């Protein structure tokens, strides 16, 4: 199998909740301006994709309390951006300056809250298929769903080794989960905007993004509720936030009336 030089290095993960009554305006502002001006025109961007969790998907989230957010049910829209490995630092520096520029130009959207916004470093992944979709192309492939899992453990390296070498190969073997990618948090710069939440204990946590060929709701209990039981049974940590998303439909207001 040919090893191509373009490699995923880091990502921006931004989970946001629009204020009630501003859902359509937020959706249009984000996809028609900020998606591009705030991220996609920066150096080294490989791809970007928006996801949504309507009310039924939010109801799947667990546990009932989490250090990731004040309320685990908050966060209707998730945007994920892939950044090429050799330009991750360059994009991070550009992104910090760009968001301040957009604030000065009054091109931000006040009627929304950041629930969890942070850059993460790519650590590797597990594919179900021997010649599956490369991680670099995951956002462009057209997967039907995304499952997000934050796992915390005292020994993060041991946790991740067990998760990727033991749990995932078994769980994904006969399932609609085509691949799961692993990430660790990159510290938030001191000059980041004040509305970006700061989260403690990041050094103990892993972020896993699972890409599905089917609607995640169809397999949530047997795959993603069960994973919490297996993580704890393994003795390596605990799931501190898990949630499911489906892709937005660009250029439309679809789902804006189904968030609550």
C-alpha cells in the first residue's frame, strides 16, 4: 500500500450552542462566513466538516455530569477541521490572529456559546477494513455519522494502548464503525478569546472520533453505551462524555428547528 506524504497532524474541535431564537442566523453565519474566514482559508487546512445533534441525538449523551461541559446536553453544532502535520503550528498561530481580526471587524456571532473548543494532536487510528478510508480523507468521505468519546485515565498512554490495541479492533470488527481516530489536547494559547472555555486535567484525557457508515442512533446502545462498561471493566479509565452527530446539509437550514 502506497504511503502518501500528506499526513493529518492536528484538528480543531469546536462544539457550539446557538441561543434559542437565533438558530437559523447562526447556521447561516457559520457556514457562509466563519467556516471559511475563521478556519478554511488558513495555512495547511486539509478539510472541514460540520455536524449536528438534534434533540434525539442529545438525549443519547452520557454521563449525566461531565468535566467537559457545564451540561452534557449542550452543544448542537460540532465543527471539525483537519490540519496537515507540517503546518499545524503555522495554522495555530494564524488562527489566533485571525479570530482577533474577525472580532475587530464585527464578524463574530454573539448569540452563541462555546461548549468545548480546542485543538487536538492526532495520535493514530484504528480502521475496520485493511484498505479503508485514510484518516486524511475522513471528513470528505461522506460518513453518515460521528461518535465522539472523551475518556479519562490516570495513565493516558496505557489507556490509549488498551483502547486502540485491544478494545477497538474487537468492537469495530463487525460494525458500521469504519474507523476511530485518537487525539490528545493541545494547550489553549493565553491570548485565546475569553469565550473559549478552559478545561482542567486535559493531560489525563483522550479524544476518540468514530466515523460510521450508518446512523449512530441505530447502534448507540450496543456499541457506544457498552464501551463505557468495557472501559471501566478494563480498569484503565472512564468515559467522561460521549455523544453522536450526523452531518449538516450545507446550504440549507435543515435541522435548525429540531435542536430542542
